[in-house]
C-alpha cells in the first residue's frame, strides 16, 4: 500500500545505540527515520548493536559468499588518512609492509 501524494510522512527518532544498551539522547546517537522503516528495523533486529545486527544479517539473510561487517567510523577515518603504499611489481595496494632482508653474497 502506497502513501497518497502530499501526505506527510510520519517520522520517528531512532537511537543508534539503544537506550537499553547505555545509548544516550544526544544528537550523535539519534537518527530521524520514517516510522514504518523504524518499526521494520526493530521488528527485524530488536535492540541489537550494529555488530550483532551485521552478524545476524550475514548468518541468515545474505549470500554465503559475503559477510556484512559493522566497522566503527573512527577506524574508517583512520584508514582514509593512512598513506597508501603500492607494490612496484603489480601495482596492488600493500596492506602490511614486510622488512626487506639483505641478500647474502
């Protein structure tokens, strides 16, 4: 059933970290979402944390060749800031540098 045109959407406040899990009412923890989507979210995942919801979705709902992961934003920001290094042979990104050893002569 679709909503008739020009009918205002009913919006809800969603706590990203549920209050039952020590989440606060600060703006960083609140998302304004359409009420029907908010109800669907809680019907599906209840008051799970992002990590728990990602694991449940991965285990039950998505293709077994993939795994959904919830990564804290601080880690993503740090990954964006780091200097990228590339392999001189194949141009792929190097994730871990291995120290070179001196060749024995």
